[in-house]
C-alpha cells in the first residue's frame, strides 16, 4: 500500500498543533514519523519513529545514521549518488527542481541503494511515489496542519480490493433497450485489450467490460477508453467502493482489471455522456437475473470464456466474466443490510 512508503514529518511550531497532526495521522493509518531532536515522539506498537539531526536520520537500533543530502544542481546529484555505498540508504532534499532530479536519481539508483525523498507538501507525494513507475523507496512529507493529513490521504492510493470473486456466467438474453445515455470513461492510462472495468445494474454482480484497446474495421484503437455502459450503472472504484457511472469525475481512481488476473488503479481523465442505441445483456447469477446496459457497437465488448465479444455479436449461451460483490451499499460502501435489486 502506498502509505506504507510514507513518513509523516509534523512541522507545526506549537506543541498542541503538532500533537493534533500526529493523532490525525495515526487515525488515518500512517505509522511512520520523522521528528526533530527537540520534539521527540514515543512510538506506539507497530510504528516507526525516526529523529532528524543536522546531518541525517537516526532511529533504527544498531543501524547507521541515514544521511540527508540537499540537492540543488545536477552536479550535486551526481556526486551524492556516486558517494552512496551499495546496500545503504540516502535521503534527499530538493532545493529548486524536484521532478527531473528525482527521476535521474531513481535511474542511477538501480538496485544499488535505497532512495528516500523529502516532499515539501502533500501535493508532491504522488509524483515522488510514481516517478519512473517505481518512485522513491520512501517519501518523507512535511505537514503543518491536521487538515494536510486529510489532503495527503486523498492523494495516496488506497489498497486495491483483494480476492475478487470472479464468476463465469451464462448469458440468458440479449435485447434491444432503446436509446439511452451511455458513459465513456477515458482514463489517463493506456489499457491492455484484456483490461477493463467492472460495471453492472446491480452491485451484487458486475460484468467485465473490456477496453477499446482493439478497434474495429472503421475505428482506430483507443486503449485509454472503456465504453462502460448506461448512466445508472455501478462501476467499481480502486478503493473497493462503487459509484454510478454518471457520477464519475476527472481524477477519480477506478479499478482496471483482467478476468481472474491483475488489477490496478487508473485515473479518470474525463467522461463523455452521449445518447446512443443500447442493448441489455442479462445473465443468471445465483438464480437471479443480473443485467448490464451497453451501447450497441462493434467496439463495446464483454469478456467471455472464448475471448472478448462485441455487443453486436454476443448471443444467449455465451459465458461472460464478472465479479460477485456484497449487494447492500450505502453511498457506494458495502454494508450489512437486507436489500434486493431487480
């Protein structure tokens, strides 16, 4: 989980404000802290507390002090990287530019040493975690108010849902459904043909709608896109909650998945809602009908046990992939209550 690579450094001058930052960070699940010598912090079970000195960080029993190096130029970065012993750790603070220098440091690091980086604000954390797809091994972020803890949490990816209950179910019917508002989800990532989103009319079962990484005879591939379904449909987010497709906004993290395979969080770049001819695909799941409303088009495909079939080709008897989830939801979060969706 991304937050395991983050250390919170409370920078508030007042002791009361500093305590409030630490308490809120603990409630939000952060368990690594960096404090100054004159403001010590007692670690709770499972926590790690490091102390910042003028020349580095200490706190690991029996381990050498981790040096902190201020980087203001390419030459200084080159010297710092060359001086790091193999198998050790260095923490870098940026003076001025931070993105390209961090990428250069990560490229030079390889597997030789561990690289920690300071972030001056929560907004810098995602870039530090994701630089060159690997990011710093740890990011130390300076926080000045308790509210910045909330900002940091919102910026950090949550743990992806584990153990999705994949099912292969038989299509019972495919029917025209008139004209409806369908939602294109354009992501900021390039999706593989086997990746897609989990979408459906009932939260109890979401169908795997494949990306448009494969085009048609009359359209080019658009690997960033999923033509996801009708506006009322649920879609599974990266944090395991659901949202209606029509409510998605730029920046939301949705779960891109492969049937019974990998999963990753991808960000929504935009959505496009347009009126198009629709079909309803109905399958039987646990003796109940489950549906998904999709645009009727050659580029809109469901994942099946024989590959990906377009909505213009799918017929009763096809076996499609999907995920079974708890049916009861309150504002997208699973709850324990009696519910029936038809």
